[in-house]
């Protein structure tokens, strides 16, 4: 996977398939933290604090980003 930051988030390239994917700024933050070894629960807590949303909403949002990455075969686990 290759990544490039843009004004609106991050563009990902699946080097095996040649397909591109775009993440908005929040999705890009989630990806960077995952790649840095942070756990989803910790990422969700940060997002809840930063954006004044409920912890449950932040957990759903982080899970949705992870599921999209898995579905696009950009991450395996």
C-alpha cells in the first residue's frame, strides 16, 4: 500500500490491484494511528474528545474505517 496526503485527507494505492482509495481527514487520522500501533479504542477516545462526539459514535466511526480498509483489501487484520 502506498499513501499520499492531500488537502482533503489521504489517497491510498493498493499496489497489488492498482486501485485507489480516498480517506477524508478523519479517516486518514485513524489510518495513521493504526499504522503507528495504536489500538482502535484509544483512537476512538481521541476522536470523541477532539470532535465532541459520544464515545459510542467514535467507536462506530473507527470500526467503519477499519471495515472499509479490510473490504478494500488494504489491510489484512
